C-alpha cells in the first residue's frame, strides 16, 4: 500500500468511527428526559421544566406560609429535578398504646412551613408556621432527587404488595409492610411511603411547600390550624391552572433515572456481596412497570433498589409516625443516584454511603453486621458497586 | 285537530324524557363520594370529622349527618367512603360505609 492509499484508509477509518460514534445515543445526563418519549411528550417535558422552575412571589400566590418560592429551589442539584440542601421540619404525634398516628391536620398538618410572606408577618407577627405544642418530636427531612420517579409511579401495586411480608413468614428477619394513604390506597412516595401517586405528591407539594393552591389541592394551609387573616393572600384559589399543574407533573414524571456506571470486576463482586449479605432483601434491585399511556414508562425495568415498603430501622433513626408508619419505620430508600449524593438518609445526617450503612439498625441490623464483618477488600468492592448506582 | 294532537304527543314524550334525564343528572351531580379516614365521631352533635387530601396537603372535613345516615360501629382511624352533598353551606353525609382492606387495592 502506498502512502496516499494508507492515508485514505486511515481517514476512512476515522470517518467510520465518527459515524459509529454519532449513531450511538448520547449518554444521559441528570435532568434529561426518559428515552422513547414521543415528540409531543418531549415538548410537554420542556414546557413542564419551565413550570417547575417558575419562582412565585406573594403577588402571584406564594404563601402566605411556604418553604420555597418554586419547585426548583429545593430540587436543583446537580440539575433541575435533583436534590437540595434545604432541611424541612415534619411533625406528628404517635400514640404507642394504640399505634395510632395523629398527623396534626387540625394544627396545620405534618409539614411546618419555615417562611411567611411580609403580609402574614405584618398581620400576625410570625416569620414561620408555629410548631404545634403537641409535637414532641420534630423530624428533619432533606429534599430528595426526583430522577426516575415516573417509573416508580408506574409500578403496579400488586408488584409491591407481593414483596410484603409483614409477619416475617419466611423468617429472614425482614418484614416489609405497606403504608396506606388516608383513603386506604397503597402509599409509595415520601420517606414513609405515605403518598400513593406522583401526581398527588406534586399537587400537594405545590400547596404545602409554596402555598400555591391548584385544582387538585385547592385549599391553602392553615396557620397552625387557624384561618389565614383577611387580605393576607389576595390571589384567588386556585393560584395555578390545571395546565400548569399538568406541565409540572409531566416534567417530574418524564425525568430519566440516573444512569448506572459500568461495573469493573470489583464492582461486580460488590454487587454479588450486596445480595449475599442481605441488602437486597429490602433494596430489591429492580421493579417492573405496568401498563401506561406513556410508552417510555410501559413495561420497563427500573433499577431503583427499593421495595417501596416500610421497614423498622431501629431507635437511632426513629422520629415521627406517618399514616401507618411508626416512628422507626421508613420506606426502603431507592438507591438509584446514590453515587451522587453527599448527604444520605431521610435527614441527610450521613455524609457517605458507608456511614449510611453503619447507621442502619432494626430489620437491617443483620445486613449491617455482615457488612461490618466483611474484609476491607470486600467492603471496598461493595462500596464500589454502590458507587456505580 | 286530531292531526295536530298526534304531532304534539311525541314532542311531549321527548320533553318528558329530557326533563326526567336532566332531573336524574342533577340528582347524581348533587352528591359526591369521598374516601377518607375518620378522625372523630360525635353522636351527640351528629357530626363526623374526617381527614382527606392530596399528598402531604391533608385537610379536615366535618360532615353533619343526614337523619338517615348510620354511624354505629364507626371509629377513629377507620377508612370510610362518605357519600355527601353540600346543603346550607355544610357538608351533609348521606351515608358512611367502612372500606374493607380488600377494597383498598389500587392500581392493577
């Protein structure tokens, strides 16, 4: 082969590589939409991101009590829809004698709003919602990332209920049980798996986090159970339209799950250890979605590493009850995206994956003990696997 | 005369059917059904307080009981289905039925 032919061959090879590279889908970034959305659904996602990023003022309905002026204020890191560094306060009263949970609805509900509009401050002299006197425990809650939640929403109830073992009939020490919303439906969203659907979570979040009423959550929060003083919140209800709520819901629903990193040999060994020491008993590696009007959500496998059920996590993590969840019961936290987290567990107290594991107790004690008993090499392999999620 | 009466009869029938349908629709729209958790049962004042809502935005609703509405056996913490309608600025419960755990199954 002469020099010219060799050059031409090399150029052709490079061109072929470029063509192959262009044919491969670009790697997903956090905050990107699901693969396989229709053109119309993609447009709804983009429109929804604008609604999600909208910042409200008192003149456009904010408050009079609120935690944030827009969804993206708390769900922003490392991309819109991600986590936030805000810590909220939640309250309820648990009666150990009866096992009942008072979510203090008559006293303003379980979420304490930490800001008040100037008009409310002027009227009542408060700069946040007062904590009800009955609340002896105040729980801290970090703002979770929302990536991939549309897939979890599309998992059929039956699949979650099939994983429940409330009486530990298989004697493995793990007894996941479902939480229920106030109307009896299976819960799955929130740190205590209280809310049945993503849509209701979004509609309710507008009201409790921003004081923005909407057609599906049309009533403002009370001021610790007392009515809002006249003239303080002049924007008529609902403060956003159905279209704005739908758009926000579309954005959250269509957010792609975080991409898992490629596993090397140590990571693959770590994945086996994850199952072998019992982590996967609660952090079930995958769930499968059911039927959905959105093809990108229909019959998909979601590697969320959760069973969406409640488990006893021990006294050290216990805080408040929520629905059927006792103070020490929490929903198995999804692990998708955990590699990017800098503050873990429901309140962000753990600063590393290893610290979060060591804080597991209750039903997770055996798995935690096994983790602690691993050789440092095996522990590193397990952490390498978790670092790929 | 007879011909005119014959023509009027079907029109009258159609008008009656429309009127009956409209009445039925209005009656159906008059009441709604809410699933919620009982917070308090007060037989003395004939009121039931219940919790409902969307997500974490939970709200309380006080139902005044219709004279025919039975509350025997109802207790706080129970999930119920309340058929109610707005009368005189208040929510009046026409019937309250406990929701059995099997009926709680949600999505397929």
